[in-house]
C-alpha cells in the first residue's frame, strides 16, 4: 500500500471521529432545513467541513443546493478525502459538489439531462430513468461511494445484486469498468441496455427510428404478447448478450429485427417501459392505451439519448466495459481479489415481492417467474424465508470479501424493513460477520427514507474495508 493511500485512510478515520464530535445521531433524523439551520447557528461552513477545513465557498467550492441530509454531507466529505487533492479529477468526479475551484462539476452536466421522476441531482438523470424498476438506489450516492473507494480509470467496480444497472451507469461515468451480477435475466437485460444507451449515437437512432413507423414497431412488439415460451434459464451462468440473442432469435422478422443490434435493444427497452406504465397506471387518471405510452416514451427516450450524447462528448466520457452476468451472488464467477470495490443494494425481497412487481416484464421476456422465485435471495424458503435470507446474506458477504482486492471497499445499502411486524436490523449483523470473513474495518452511515413508507424508515450505508 502506498504512503499516500495510507495517509488517505488515516484521514478518513480522523474525519469519521470528527463527525461524531460535530454531529450526533439525532441529526440523521432532522429535516434538511433543520440541519442547515443548526450549521448556521454554530457558524459552521458545510463546504469547509466537507473539505476537511481546506476550502470554503470563497475558494470557489460549492455544494449542490439540495444537499441537506447528514448522510449527503458525510459522503461529500468522504469523497473529498480520497480524491480532493487533485482538483481537476475531483471536479470531473464529484457527486455532491456543484463547483470545485470556481468551475462547474461534471455532475451538473449529468443531472441536467433530466428523466421522469427526477429529484434534484440525485437520481433519474441520463439513462437512469430508463425502465421504472422499483427499489433502485440513487446514482449520485453510488458515484460518491466509487469516489471514496479511490477507483480509477480501468478499475473494476462490482455490483453482485445488479438490479437495473445503476452501478454500471455510474461506473462508466467515473471511467471505470464494471461487472454486474443478478439472478433475474430480465433485469440483466435492462441493465445491459441502459449502460449501452449512454454511448448509443443519436445519429444512428434517428437514422433507423422514425416516429411515422411507430405503429409498425408497436405491432411487431405486441405480436409476441401472451406467448408462454420459457426462453431463459435461471440455473447456471449466462451473459446478457446470450439472453438477448435468445430473445431476438424468436422475435418475428420485420423492421425492428432488421435494425442494428443496439438500436433494436433500445426499442425493446422503450416497449418494456410502456408495458410497465400501462400495468401500474391502469385504472388511474393517467391510464391510456399501451400504444400511446409507447410513442410518448419513444419520444422521451430519443430526447434523453440526444442530451446524453452531448454531455458525454462535452465531458470527455469514454466508452467503458460492463459485463452483466445472469447468475447467483452466492457463487460469484470472479477470481479472488479481482475487483477494486463493490457497491450494491441487496434485494428487500423479504418485504417487497420483486417477482410480482415485474411480472408483466418477466412474462413478456419469457422468464419462468415461479422458478425465479425459488432462486431469488429473500423470496426463496417459504416459511423459512427470513432464516434463509440471513444465511444468503452471510454467504454473499463471504463472496464479496473473496473477490474484492486487499484494501478495497465494499459498500452495502440495506434498509430496516419490517417483517411479520418486526423491524429487521441486518446491517448490524453484517458488521458482526465482517471480521470473520476478512474485513478489517466497518462502519455505518444512516440514510433516512422520506415519504412515509411504513415498512422502510432508514437505509444503512455499510462501509467495509478488506
């Protein structure tokens, strides 16, 4: 380990100790305005605190105006502690800073390409909003964690519970390669396409896709609705390319299938998004025919690709590799010590039925939902579901410790979900298991969940160092 890295880790420990002298646990429950009022009353400059006393507003450093939760300030401080000594790198990589040394950060540009349901600068920007997957985490937070881990260009970031691909998108924006693993072949498909869409040329899209032909595209996609073919296997290991190849092999010949591979994948995601909109908005005031959802999403997707192209070009983002693998997080197909860091959010399947939520997509893509339920962490086990979830989480932690490099960080975002009337606390169990599986340091940051979702009040961001 280099002297600089040792110094960074000493600084992080010092920063963490100082956090407890400045804030105590009650601040994690404050509303953003209350936290800022407290800082003002104590005459504490949040920017100065986040930079460890090095820079303030007068030095051209500025946090985003919507950074107000304690966990956001903590993450801003941690990302600065690792890469803040290189101002230009930090300007390009920073998640929670709006300005660095007087210059706007790249995240200002990223979050300016807004998607449906975007909240400030934290989520849904660029291709994050493609397909409305329930339970995904915030890209801005993932970005800060990758920064704190010190992952550099060409390093591999792993997400063993890959979901809809948030980690792959943020890794690419940070200049890192990524590996995503998920047991759900439909989610692997979505994650793969979302990552590819970051670099999908708008000229190619507009050359191939014409709104006048939308009825024909729609007719070809709807022609396979209701088919009972089980195309995808759950067992074993499959790449997203293999999954998509199987899908397109059975797709009827026509305009869509004749398009370039990445463009037809783009159209597939547009249709899946429309199918989800129709499913969740059915019998509400926002309901409309499936075709209208498809056309509207097609227009919005094209606008996002256009904006993403411009931002990627302006910020000099180069295409990065993302391997999206359909297999189990309990047996990762990776060699020991081969990933730089891990950022993941295990499924809350003990409280949220992901299979039921996405049944429309699973059925359309030919995934055997009953078989997936038998393999998914948190859903399998029947009456012993909670016990098996604990066993699976312990086993997945062992796998994470095995594949991350020495000195590397693992970040696990996990909520305190309610099961059978009792609030769980798996975050503390993970901290207890950590030393026995190879981690030498661990701590938590609490993130409040606003909006009154009774089964989930907080998420814990678990920090573990190999």
